[in-house]
C-alpha cells in the first residue's frame, strides 16, 4: 500500500502552497531552485529560478512562437511555469493540471483562463484529454509523485496524449541506484525528504528509462543539473532560514514552517551531494511512426 495516497498529496499542496512560495522566494516561477548564468545571478534567486524556467521552456521542442502547437504541463502547481512557457510561445495553446483544489483555485485568479491558456484540476495518471492531443508534455518536480520508481503510469499517459513526433520533458530527482544498494545513511536522509515532500518513491533512472523505451519513447537525452543548482540551494539556506527564524519569533503560526525550512535546509544538501542523487532534465520523443506497429 502507498504511504501517501493521491488525496494526501493533494492535501499537502492545499496546505503548503504558501510555504512553497516563501521557500522559492518568488511569486513567479514555481521552481524551488535554479542556476546562475552570470556571476551576479548567485545573489538573486529569482534570476537563477528564471534561468531554469527558460531552460525548460527552450527544451520543449516548440517551434517559433508555438503557432498551431499545444503544450501540457503535468502537475502544474499554480500555473507559474506554464505562464513562463506561455511568454516564450505566445501562440501555443497551453493546458496545465494539478491534483490540488487549492492550487487550482489560486491558478484561476493568478492566471485567468484564455483561449490559449487553461489550468484544470486533474490527475496526470488519468488525463482528461484524448489520444494524440499535444505536441509536448512536461513534468517539473511533479512526476516524482507518480506511482512506482519507474513512473510507468504517468509516462504511459504522457505517451498516449502526445502526438506522433511529440516530446516529453521531465525535470526532477533521478536516483542512480536501486533501493537494494542504498546505504543506511542514504536511506535515512532520503526518507526525511520523501516525507517532507509527500513522495512515495523517487525515480530510479535506469528503471524509468527502460520503462519509457518499452512504452515506445525514443531518443533519451539527460542533463544532470545537480551541481549547477548548488548556488541556488545555498542561497535559500542563507536567506530563508534567518527569515523563517525571524517570522517564527514574531508569529507562532510560522513555527510549523520553520520546522519544514530547517528540515529542507539540512537534508536537501546532504541528499544532494550524494553520488546517487541527480537532478536531471530529460527529453524523450514519441516516434512519428509507432515502432511496435509492423
Ligand atoms: C512540487 S509541485 C511542482 C509544481 C510545478 N510543476 C512547479 O514546478 O512549480 C508538484 C505538483 O505536482 C502536482 N501533482 C502531484 N501528483 C499529481 C497527480 N497525480 N496529478 C496531477 N498533479 C499532481 C501537485 O498538485 C503539485 O502541483
């Protein structure tokens, strides 16, 4: 049985959205971390987060301004990443889904629906769109919540709704060894993070790749961003912990958040420096012709 059910994951995001916004330190962007392109960026986390947002947008394989193309953001939070993608491709049609009712409600206010932009409530393991509806499907820090360590259900759904020739993009934690090979120490630190983020299992890269290829995806490309995001992780630790401490001293309601901040500040770097841990941007293609067809 799963430790965290979908209802519990949804509740986590209903309750924690404010914390995530505070953690990221930006109201636009959605990501928790980013990377510096110029030396000066390391002092501004919103710039670093912006750089990662732009990298994701550029990796989607969308042509020019996105005319006659459609993009699906699976596990879209309050729609901030979709909104950044929309700035890159102002003619593309963009849909996002989140499992959280609260995020859905916030998204309606923050990014009102237009004929080109729409955030819905839904489940990325059972997507409410027909087969071959989208040119690109992307998951940013969300597929980790999917079932299993190969995320087979979520990527099968992505494959189904992608048009032939369409692209899947995943940015998330990818572990490099199966659980049977983890040390006690790694297991302990990892458990703290899984519990913090209500994740049942991170992706095991080897199993994810195999599963994606069995489903029919081709052209697997991976970029490990883990060392690039170090300045952003450090930035959060040095700016957010004093901030959270100050808030907790002035208002007891913030004590709950303080615990989460401290937990993330200690365990994220510990987990992150371990060689098993990668933070990757992966792209895959759905072939134009189904390779399993004769
Ligand atoms: C860490 S947040 C990331 C949000 C967004 N992609 C970003 O980067 O800002 C994870 C998101 O995954 C969503 N999520 C988790 N499980 C889901 C599911 N089965 N179907 C749809 N969304 C899901 C949560 O509601 C949340 O919006």
